[in-house]
C-alpha cells in the first residue's frame, strides 16, 4: 500500500468541502491500496505529470511514485482544471 500525502492546497480544499471529505479520502486510500480497483476512474492529464481521480462530481489531481500518492488539488468538476 502506498502512503497518501496531501499538499496544503488539497488539505484546505478538504476542509472547504467537509461534507464530501470522507468519501474523497476513502477513494484516495482505496486507490493507494489497489490502483487497479479504480482504473476506470483515473486518467493521466495532458501537459502535466499528474493524474485525476473521479469521485462523483469532484476531481482529485495527484501524482504518484512507487511509494507515495501525493494529492495536489481537490475540487468540483467544473473549476478544477483552470
């Protein structure tokens, strides 16, 4: 299982969207434990070295190494890519 780290920006977004924070954390943890289980909800972003995880109407932008998943940003589908 990979470790999960949140940037200050991502942690602030979790506080701002507290009603969905638990579901988002659970999906990130599930991906860290078994990436294949959420393969349909993960896509590599173009132009940057990051991926996105779909959690309902929210998107989690993250990078990963062999041992760590680093969550960069969390936000609603419409505004996360700006």
